[in-house]
C-alpha cells in the first residue's frame, strides 16, 4: 500500500482488479463514455463504411473475420485517441483477427506488427488499466529521437529480411516499411511521447497503400483497405483534437 492508502498500480492486487474489470459492464460503459463529439461521429461513419465495404459483394467467413477485425480495430484506435483503457481489450481481439487476414494475404510483416501491438500496447493496458494511460505525456526530446530512429532501423531491417528470406512476401518493401513505422509509433506511445501521432499518420498512409496493392492483386478483400483508410482519419483526429494534441498546445502556450 502507498502512503495515500491506495494500491500501487504495479501491484498484483491492482493487476487482478484490472483483469476482473474486463468482465464487468462498467468497464465498457466507462470505455465508451467521455469521447469527443468528433470521435462518436467518426465511429458511426467508420463502422458503416467497414460493414458496407465488407458485405457489398456477398458473405463469406473471410469477409466476416475482416469486418469484425476492422470494426474492433477501428474502435480501438478511437479509444486510444480518447485515452480510454478499453483500447487494450479491443486491440488484443482485433490483432488476432487482422493477423489471420494478413496471414491469408501473405502480408507477413503486418502480422509481426499486430503481435508487437499486443505485447507493447494492449497487454500493458489490460494489466495496469487507467494508470498506464494516465502516465505523464512527454514532449519529443533526444531520447525520443533515439527511440524513433533506433526502432525504425532495427525493425525495418528485421522485417524486410523476414519478408525476403523467410516467408517471401510478394510486397516486401511496403509490407516491411509499413510495419516498421507501426512499431516506431508503438515505441513512442510506450514512452508517452505526444509526437506518436505523426508516426501513426505515416503508418496509416503506408498501410492504406499496402492493402490497396494487396486488394488489387487479389490476395484480400477491400475491408482492410477501408479500415486503414479510417485509421488514417482517426490519426488526423489524434493530431489535432486528442489529449495528446492538447498537451502540445499547452506546452506551446506556456
């Protein structure tokens, strides 16, 4: 126990409570409340686009998995933008579904990116709850730049090697580049750097390009293309209207 009488956020008791909360109605009610009006509107627009795109050409198991993965993943990104711990569970579930679709499309680096998201972003939020999201937001500094450059160089080299020497992806450059940018954004988010949304925006652009090429080549339906296009829209919201952006504004005015 701390001096204030509250359980430390890293304690086993707190972890058990956070895991228990996942199975309560209050967890989801709290997770979907307090969003910005723009986020609620974007959620309705996004879900409509994902469902419409998915079932426009008929129903199949792969389409259903794509729609569910896209819808849950899109909702997860909005939860992140609004600093809600719900993003942990949503991200975990969507990562499994999107990884299956990526495996079917042979976008192997995208699978590694999803696994990285689970380990670096989803599980910490699931275990440590709101305390993890409540850590102090940081302005980009020298350490942040080292994290950015180091993560990108290491992950791009590794993922490009995986795509060209192990699994032989038909789209190794864009697949590895997109995933490496995603890992870099995740690393900045772990460090609570407000500049993470710049990386998310770049990653959104590259993922849209990746899944457009994938769909054009007939390896997947258009659902994930639409999903990542919506992710990109949310990244723009994050750049200008999220708590992360408010932090930057407060720093500039101080």
